[in-house]
């Protein structure tokens, strides 16, 4: 038991003790002491008590491994570069984000990672509500900003604003989508060399 406590203390102080779902990572411990399966927590009450003690300490001291802090800073930096969004254009694509950061997807759904992504999603939603070019109607963003670059910002703002003015009251998504697609594919000035 003393060896296990010393191992936990050492890794805790060095900030190399991994956590998962706010608790001590059982697998890291298992691997270090060549334990098989999770039954050792039931069979050995002293190990379970040790885990409970460290779980409480992790929570009380808001412990985070150094690698997690590093990954969190990388996430924040990546969020500043406008990462790829989901099809709804209102939320960050976490799967792609995890791949770019080279960290497991489940990490992005926990604690500070989840909080940072949710804050970023809120900023995206706020921007979408205010956008003149890409209006938010009935919970969906209608993109006009990705139209050919020969159209001026002024034209795109007028197009987006008028679309919102004309269809902002419509709640039927299929109708909105058909109006949007017919507008995008109509022959507007500058489209198809005209």
C-alpha cells in the first residue's frame, strides 16, 4: 500500500497523474501495478479507500494534469482561428477539432474543454444573430458569405438582410430551404460571367 500511495503522490505532484470524468484514471494505476480488470477495487478495500481519497483531493484542489493544461491552451488557440463548424454553422465540429488537436474526443466533452467550446459556440450563435450577410432564421444559418468573391460586401449584406426581412417570420424549414436554394441558384449579377 505504501508503494501505491508513494506512486500516486509522486505523479500527483509532478502533474502526470491522469484523470477521467473528474476522477483518478484507474487504467493508468492498473498498468503501473500490473492489475487486471476493475475488480481489485471491490476485492481490496484499502485500494478503494486510496482512490476515494485521491478523487476527493482532485476535486477539492481542482487538479489538472500538465498535459491537460497544455491541451487546453492549444484548444483555446485553435478556437481563435475559427475552426470548422458543423453543418448548422452554429457549433464547432468536435470530431474534427479532436483530430486536429490529436486528443481523444471524450476529452472535449469534459470540464474546461467542454466549457471553452460551449463559450465559443455561444459567440458563434451571437454573431449569427447579428449577421447581415448570413441570416439566422428558424435556428438555421443561411450562408451567403460563401458566394463568389466578385460580389461586394454591400451586395451580400443587402442580399442577406432582404432574405431575413422576407422570410424571417417563416418557421417551416423546408420552405425556407427551398427559397434559399432557389435564390442561390438564380442568375444574380456577376454570376456565371453575367
